[in-house]
C-alpha cells in the first residue's frame, strides 16, 4: 500500500517505521515547511494519507487530500465542533473517505468497549456517581483529550442520569490548578492533568458511599497508537465513507 504522511513529528516517524515494517511504501511526507507537496504527483499516488497534526490544521488537510481523491486516516482532535457536519456531507454525498478516531490504540478500543458496558450496568445503580480524569504530556494543546470526550459521550449515551460533560479540575504543566465549576450532578466532570511526557492515562471512577470502582487505561508509549493508525489505513484502503474504530474493531 502507498501511504502519505501528513505531519512528520514523533507520531509520524513512528507510523513510518511501523508501516515500512509491515511492507508498505511511504510515498510522501508533508509537514509545515513543505505544504506545496499536497499538489505533487507523489501525494496523489497515495492509497491513504495518515494525518496527525493540530486541531487548527486538520480540517484543511482533509480538504487538500480530498481534492486529490486521497483517503485520509486521522487522529487529530479539536476540529469536530466547527467542521463535523461538512465532513459528514463530503463523505456521505461526495464519496470522500475519512477514518477518524480520537485514539487508535487497540488497548483503548478494548477499554472503550468495557467502558460502554460498565456504564450500561451502572445505569441501574444511581448510588454511584461517575467522574473521569485524563493525564497527558505537557505538549498536548487540547483539554480534555479527544479520547476522554469520546469515553464520556459513550457513558452519557448509556446513563440516564447524565446529560452532558464539563471540564473538571485542570492541573497545568506548571503545576498550577484551574478549579472546576460544575455543581450540576447531571454533568460528567472530566479532570485534566498535564505532566511530563505521559503518552496518555484515562481513568473512570464510579464512587458511592459504600465503595468505588475504577477502570484505567495507561499507555506506556505511542507505539500502540501508531500501530492502530496503520491498521486503520489498511482497512481504509478497501472501504469508503466516514469510518471509525467501531468499524475496524468488532467487539
């Protein structure tokens, strides 16, 4: 398979290594300093482009890839509030293809399935309140993480007593705190911590007067994310439309 990389930072380099080890070819690498390569024959030859950039760049990158009929796999977060409807239209009505996930880790896919099932059970036990915390490296720009938002939305879908999510306490990279302002019990609070070079930790806690139940996914490194992105590209090559991990991983 011919792969183009959009974003050539730590994640892009790790994806490149895994893709090459799996027998794929990297035909184009685009970063901030060579945006003109979107219009190159090499980029247009790609079966799939794998995109890991920033919330502000992602949507424009999708459009540039779609202009050359290149399918996209993306793990960029923070763009959906403004552009979700347009991306859905492009995929549904104009035949474009985007595989998007807030997290490509196989472990997170399993964790998400457990999270949804546990929320379905806990919907029957209102004595338990639920809260979440996510911890990431100090370079991460968005808070809460896209993965945390996805997990929260899955809980809200299964739990009648939760109507939405809000930002909980934020611990910033310099150690200072922004306290939560979420008194409404119908809202699921997501606390965020920015510390060191942590790849990603997500914890969900159900707490009652009698006891508590906590599930946690702790990423040791970025390899799981990178492998998942390449697996998604392999899947996307032969599929169309707006795709996500529930299409790739059947739990």
